[in-house]
C-alpha cells in the first residue's frame, strides 16, 4: 500500500478531484491510502437532491462550501476537526459493499487509543450508539475507493444547523435528534488529539514497520487535478443541478438500503421525466434507471415489463422490483 500526500490541501473541491484523479490515473499494481481535511463544507451523496439536503441560508451565511461526491450515501458536514480517509484499490468483485474490509484497520487503530469502536448498520463506525464515522464507496472500470469520515473535533452545532436531516432516518435509529446520534472521537479519549496526530497514529498502525511509501503528485498532475476540480467539483450544475417540479413524489426508507425518493412527471399517461434521489448505495448509474423509465406508460403492468430485466439491487442495494414498483405506483 502507498500513502498519497495531499500536501495539506483543505479545499473540498480539490480534495475530491484529487481522489478521483488518483483512482483513475494511478497504476493499479498497488493500493493507496489517502487522508484529507476539508474546511467547512457539506459533501453531498451523488444521488441526493442538494436543495432538500441543506439549510441554504445557514450554508450561505457561514460560507460553507457544498460539493457533490462520486459515491452514494447521505450528506455529511465536515470541517477542520474531521479527518477523511480513502482506500483506493482494484475492484475484485468481492470488495464493493464490504465495508468491514476497509474500516477494520481504522477501527483497530482507534481501539489502540482506547476507543471501543465497531462497524454498525450499513456503513457507520460507532462507539456504543454514537456515530463517529460514515462511509461510502465508488467503483468504475475495475477500480474502486472506500472512503469515510472520522469526526474528531467537529463543530457539532454546525451539523445540526447546516443539514436538513430526514426525520424518518432519525426515527429508524431510535433516537430523538442528530446531536444525540453523532459524537466526536475526542469525547472518548483521555487526552484529546488534533487531526494531524490522529492521521499519524493511523498511518503508524497501518505501516507498522515505520516505512511509509509515499506518492507525491507532480506539478503537471496538480494542474490536471485542478482542471478536474473546476470542471466537476466547482461546477454548479454538478453540485446543485436543475431540479424541475414534478407531478408525483414518492419516498420511502428501505431497511438495508436507505431512502429512495422518486419524482415523476406524467403526461398523456406516460412518464415524461424521472428523477431518483436518496442516500442509497449501488454500483449502477441512477441516470440509466431514470432513462429506462422515461416514456413508459404509467400503469403497473407497463412498469413491471419495463423493469423485468433490471436488477434493482445494482442501483439501490436491498430493494426488490416489487417494492420499487409499489413505491412509484
């Protein structure tokens, strides 16, 4: 494994571009480990409706950057008290959705600090009932990354004030508020740490012999990373997109998959426009499913026929074809 040095960049648009660039461009002979810390921002899951996930006034008033990532899952608030990690490797067919494989080294490092952490639910690292890390994955052309957050000393009130959290999601956890759900790692440490100390500790745990092979980007590579950042991660259309009004709105939280939120325009008995949002995880591009449903007659038999050869778990995880059709019809 090779450690990627991001040279202490804290711009989320640059860091996400760096992660994508490394995934697509670096040789697949090795796997890689990347850490980054972002200035105050909200990182939106690829399939989410940005306008509905954030408190726009608070975000604007407090200069919080909003950036959409490549992976699925939910929106997360980050600031200089959060350490993000990313494992980049080949997609061997057995690793996507295997969060235990990638979070275990981090959990073991936390245990060395006396933090009783464990993987919980779909993709969280928790201490007891308190969430200290959320994780997501992305796969393309035989490569993948599994990345996550580590809340060390994050401004908790900003999490509450900047995000519009789905109440159904909170109820499903059996808790009453976001503040009761999440925690900083420092709350469980006898001696508080900063993010640089936490990063060095995890690196020393993973590279036990003290030899940390390091990859540094060239000036040319940095130019390409910045170009990618401008084209995607600093692009309004990517981060917000134009969300049209819809005639039909159906939303449901599926156990083991997450929230699936479907918007349909129906004209003359046919679906003329389809958008699907949510914090679900899947390998497939959700746009392909949206396009599949366009021009389909809006009646149950036609929907069943249109989706008859489609494995919906490829897009959502644990959602059956019957459950999805019941949702949208």
